[in-house]
């Protein structure tokens, strides 16, 4: 009888001790996160660039597209946020450089600190180092792409790089369009890709906001096709750095200057 009572007591203890962690683990286990459209946050000044960007074909290397991701609430147990562009056509060429071999065409994906940030969102993560500034507040932001498929399943995160080193400069990742483009049959390759911007994409151990929740400060995202690998490592990797949206605008300003010249100097 004593032995039976001891076994019963042990069984009760095991249930009491072990069941709580299992329940907590189930509650906190992440679930697959579907993509929300990154295009919903395109900077209105670059809407036309985005439309051209989505056409494929021969893409100009001077065609940046910028997005403004707003302040985002992060909550447990599923803190991850995915913003995607899916079924993005892979260009046939960038600036007339054919994208048919290695080291010819790259997709530059950049993240940059936002402006007019809520002081409450950055007071605990902002660095006293002027160079770093608010960069630590973006350790949870990541970007990635895949040129082997037009979309990624909800349980997969695409990550080529995370975080920022400085609030002054862009954090960029450049993927060669040939990466993952070929399937099992080398003659069969994808013509579409997917781009992901992730918040809390499986890096919660490095980010307080992903563990405890809160607000991710707003930030900027830039996309641009390039035929120069060096461009990926520049402090300002996007053509015009946001000051001149498209070649069309350059031509417009030139036309205005010509008219003014005709009016006042002829």
C-alpha cells in the first residue's frame, strides 16, 4: 500500500510540474505568418516607379522604389510581421545588361531608420553614440529574397540581413538574381521572385521587443535593380537617394529650365 501511494504521489507531481511548461510552450509556439502586401506602404511619390518595377523586361538601374513602413505594434505569442512583394518579375536585363549569368544583376533591398519617431518607442533602445543613434531600435528588422519562387510558404522566412549599423546610412542586402533561380533541371528556371521584409523573423533572442512586445518604430524600405555589385556597399545605394524619383522627373525639370532660359535669355 505504501509503495502504491508513493507511485500515485509521484504521478501527481509529474502532472503538476510537467503540464505547465508544456501548456506554456504550446501557447507561445509561433504559428505560420502569411504575407501582407509591402506595396500598400509605397511612398506615393514612387507609385509610378513601383508599377514599372513590376513589369519586368529591361529595367532601368536608376529606378528606386521606396516604402514607408509605419509604427507597428508587436505582441506575443506571435510577434512576427511579414511584408512581401510576391511574383516579382525577374528582369531580362538591367540597363541593357542581360540577367542571364552570374554577377550581372542584383536586387538591392535596403532598410533605413524612420523620421518623426515616437519618443516612447526609442527611449530605451536609442544609443548615446551619435553615429549609431536609433539604429539599435531596428535590430529586429530583416530583409530577404528568393529568385527560385514567386512566393514563399507562410512557415518560411526569407532573411539575408538584419539590423542597422547607423541611423545615417542604409542597411542593405544584395542578392544575385541567379541565386536559387535554377531548379533541379538546370534548363528550367524561375522568372519570378519574392521579397520579404520581416519584423521578429525568428531572431527574438536578439530583440527585446520580440520577447516582450511593444512598438516597432517606423522605417523606410528601398528596392532597386542594379548591374553594379559595388552599388550594394555604398552608403547611399539607391540612385538619386530619394531626391529625384524617376528619369521622367529629371526630364521635366530640364524642360522647365529650358523654358525659363528661352523666356529670360532670348
